[in-house]
C-alpha cells in the first residue's frame, strides 16, 4: 500500500467517523424529544382529574372529592367556544364536566382506585421532572 492510498484510507475513515457521530447526535436529540412527548402523554393519561380536599365543617374536618376540571374559553376571538380541561395536567376532557363528574363519582365509590391512580400519576410526573 502506497503512502497516498494510506492517506486516502485514513481521511475516508475519519470522515466516516465524523458522519456517524453527527448522525447519532441528531438521532439522540430526536429520541430525547420523543421520549419527553411520550412521558407528557403518559402523565396526562395517568391524571385522575380529581383530588381529595379537606373541608372544615362545624369545627371538625371532613374530606370531599373535588374535580379539577374547569371550563375555559378557546378560540381566536371571533369564534369562541368553551372547552373543559384539567387544571393540573392540562388535558382536554372531551366529555366535558360530565366526564369529570363521572370520574369523581367513581373515586367516591372506590377510594383505593384513586390512591393507586394518584400514586402512579405522581410517579410518572416525578420521572418527567428528571
């Protein structure tokens, strides 16, 4: 192998390594963005859209279920419509307040399900923050 052939082989190898590294870096950035999007979607799906609040009544404490759904105005100013979103996770509830109230009633009947759902939501939210 002559000097020029060795030089061309070396330059080609270096160019290939740079191209592979540049492509890998771009793919890694896309992967990280995609992973964040998936985690946000997972967090929104895990949100129970309901919380347990303490209500003082006649000097003692009672606990009530409260939905986190709120109606907000959406639109461009000309065509304004009301949509229902969860105030904690930002998910648009397509069933409106009825969907949120159904979830609240479900958790009133089965508080253990709420505890499991809330624990899972917090786990996913913590993972998203790191």
